[in-house]
């Protein structure tokens, strides 16, 4: 048996098993793919306990940066970003880190727009924000404002983006008391509940809306995405990013290039629709 999984904490929400299992079914592979809760402090022990059945791992928060010291080798995007969302495992015990979030974000953006996005506002300063900023740098981004609760926590992101050969100019600002900022694209990498009216007014108010990229896929639409859709803006969904980064993961883990993108997307859409229906059918909390 060949085994793969997604690791993170929390992990119950992850749609990755749905996407990967859909790919395996379409490719005729009798592989397993599970969701496993692993905290950052438990990652080294977990990796050390894997046997030869294991082929690959997907990583979500808070593990993307925590895994880097545990890798045997890294792809260029992992080296530049300082984070990996994928680990390939071989029988000799080597761990090769990949960052498929960057090409995944590039593909999601390309699917939505061909506009030259010169300026950006990015809400959040973690590993996913880093990957999206690097993807935008590949498209010619010139300047970005990074909005975070504590500017010091964005230091790793600033350092990573500075390593890009065409690094955009970054300005880090606190989210509290944020003045209005405008840009060609607004990116959010924070949970839906963190998208307050005051924050959205600051990043969206008073300007023609161009492109919004929200990495959250559940719940959908997020407050940011809802405002963008109501205003006729171009919206890049979190599901788009999730699908495209998973496509590269499946390709890397299986060695197959005939990855069934549309089957994976359809499986994700169906799972999200089922979640939404379950949520609607729950009795109200007294």
C-alpha cells in the first residue's frame, strides 16, 4: 500500500483528502490519503515514525515553516519562501521539500485575470502570504502593503520576498487603525472571522475594485469575497489555489502528468456544497 496524508493543526476542515482521493480514483491508483492532526512540536517525531509505505505529505498551518529544518533537500520555491507545503518521501528516508503554493497561486491568478497587477494589499503575513506575494512577483508586482496585527511577525515574509530576483517593495502596517489603502489586487490570507468591516472598508472602500484573491475556501464567500462579487470585481477563490497546488502535489507524488484537474475541482465543489447544506440544516443554537 502507498500512503499519503495532509498534516496540520487544526486539520478537520481540510479538503485535501477529497481532492487527492479524487485524483487517485481517476488515475486508477489504489493509494490512501488521510488527514492527520500534527502540532508543530510533534512534527519531527511524526516524520521519524513513517515507514516505507509512505510516499508524500501535504502540510498546512502551522507546519509549512516548521518542516524546513527537517528536510533533506528543497526545491527553489521552498528555499526562497522559507516554507514547504509538500514533502516527498523515499525508501532511503530522504525528505524532499516542495512549495506548490507559489505555482498554485500563479495558476489560480492566470485562470482569473491576465491584468498586470503592479500593486497589492496583502492581509496576513504568514507562509501563504509569502507564497502569494512570490507568485505576484513572478507577474511583475512592484509594490505591496502587508497588513498584519503585529508587524514584527511579518519579518520572515519580508525576508523571503526580498530574495526574489524582481522583489517588489514591501511596506508592513498594523491592522489596527489602518488608513485606507488601494491597490490593483487585494489578497487575504486570514480567516473569514478576521475580516472585519473596518478592515474591509480600509482595503476596499472608495475605489474601483480590480482583483480580490482570498485563500479561504470554507466558508465561502468570505466577507471580502462577498463584497468583491457584489461590486463586480474579479475574484480568485481559495478553492482555485487549493486545487492547483494539489495538482502539483499529485504530479510530484505519483510521477503522473495526466492529473485530472477537473475531477479534482468537481470533487472539491461537491464537498463544499455538502458542507454548506449540512450547515444550513443544523438547528439554530438557542
